[in-house]
């Protein structure tokens, strides 16, 4: 650990500071620093306040439409592992939380809408699965590699085409770790 300390004025220093607060030994990467009432990690990145999982998305995938939610596949609000996150609308987040039996933390926009029941969830999922299949077939037809298919189908569903599709999350994590000598 010694000797790899970088100045907090630098991007790598901030990144290292972020990694220092994560326990990456399990499948989920558990946030070890401040947690808010909703169970989400909180932190600062260059003085700006972030929810840790949103910052994780930003660091690994780049800038995103901040009106979207960073949601969990793993249903663990203290997790910041990029592979366990996906970008979605608040409705996506709500339906998935509800389906997993997790209670939403907020009211207002996040309040469960009576119209969203399990049938609606299944319908949405069915459409998504169909869409995934179309994506897979299209990507294969275009001669791209399987990792792109996986990434598009599983994790990047809501990301606009302008967001990067090269590499994959694992590669991004490895590159960042290598850069920081972690
Ligand atoms: Zn997780």
C-alpha cells in the first residue's frame, strides 16, 4: 500500500481514494465508508457529493444521463461493483426492487404505482428479452464478438449509443486497477 499514494488533486488520487473505501473480496463490492439512511454509500469525488454506486458507474462507464437511476442486479444498496449495476429509469428500479421483495426507500416518484404489478413486470421483461435476442442476432450478424453481445444485453441496455461499447466492464476494472497498481 505504501508508496502508491497519489495526490488527491489528481484523478488517479481520487480514484484510489474511492477504491480504498471498497471491500472487493466478495462477489459484491461493499462500500466501507459513509452510508446514508437508504443504505447507499456516499462519498465525494473532487469535492462533489456522490452516491457511491452512481460514482462507480460514472468511473467505469463514463458520463451518463443523470436523470436515470443506477440500479442493482444484486439488490444490495451498499454494493458498488460495476458489473452489478445497470442504468434504468426509476420505474425499472421500482419494479425490480418490488419483484425482489425490497422496499423502496423513497416516496413520491419512487412510490409504487398500482399499475405496475407483476404482470406488467413480466411484460416488460418479456419485451426486454425479445429485444435482447434481436440485439444478439444483430451483433452477431455484424461480426462483433460475444462479449459485446453480453454487455449490450445484460448491462448496457439503457445506455445511449454514444456511450462506449468497446471493451467490457471487466476490462475497464482491470485497466483502472493496473493504472493504480492495485
Ligand atoms: Zn453487488
